[in-house]
């Protein structure tokens, strides 16, 4: 998985670009990211419970953070 998908997902989520987030949901190869985006967008558009929307938003951000940590290659510094 390319880190670019997570970077885009983070940007779109933080800036409220839901249309771009929807396109990313369809195009990404990460099934978990796609599902997290789907759950958030569904809650955002159809839920009347603000707590549920915030929970899905936070779940998406937590997953993006976790995935970016896993995908980032560690770079050894030479002295």
C-alpha cells in the first residue's frame, strides 16, 4: 500500500473534502481504509447522533495514523 493513500485520506478528512474522500474510498487497495471511510461517510450523511459521527471520524483518523506508522520505512542514520 502506498503511503500516498493515507496522506490523501488524512488531508481529505481534516479539510472536509467528502467527495474526494469518496473517490479515494473506491480507488484504494486497502480494504480496511475503504471500509473506515465508508462507515464515516455513512454516519456523516445519515446519522442524527452526533456522538456516532464523531466516533466514526475518530476511528478513521486512528486507523490512518496506525497505517502510516506501519507503512513508513525506518531510516537508519549513519554517523
